[in-house]
């Protein structure tokens, strides 16, 4: 059982390394996340505030990974262009965008409280 669990972690690590190497949007999300988390620590965010940021970061990165997985599968199964396939890819990208906007709003609310001393 431990061997299978370790193998699962290796597979996940391999997938994350591939995604980081091949997906510029994922690198942008991770870079932004690093800046945001360092700034939050520097500004003295509470554990609850930091937890909210970490959850937002994890959700956006997970959504980007799901989007990437969907696109890779679609591109492999249907290499030719098709309007329905394009629509599926667009909707998947829209889900990431919506989550990123939501995370940005959470970040603005939390950082606004610290930077502008809002309640």
C-alpha cells in the first residue's frame, strides 16, 4: 500500500513538472501566487486570511491543471478542428478565468484591509 501511495505521488509530481514546463499560464498563476503569498506574510495576514489566500491559490492552480488535462485529452482524441471541441475548450478556460477573478476579488478585499486599513 505504501508503495502504491508513493507511486501516486511520483505520478502527480511528473504531471506537475510537465505542466510547469509546457504551460505558460500555469507559470503565470504560480508566479502571481508566490508574490501574493509573500506579500501577505510580509503584511502580517492572520492565519485565517492566509488560509483563504492559500485556498484561492490552490483552487486556481487546480483549475488550470484540470483545464490543461482536458485540452491534452481533446487534442489527442480529436486533432482536427471542430466547433464543438473549440467550445468545450473555451468553456474550460472560462472556468479558470472565473475562478481567477474570484480569487483576485478575495485578494483585493484582504489586501485592501491591510493596505488601506479597511474594516
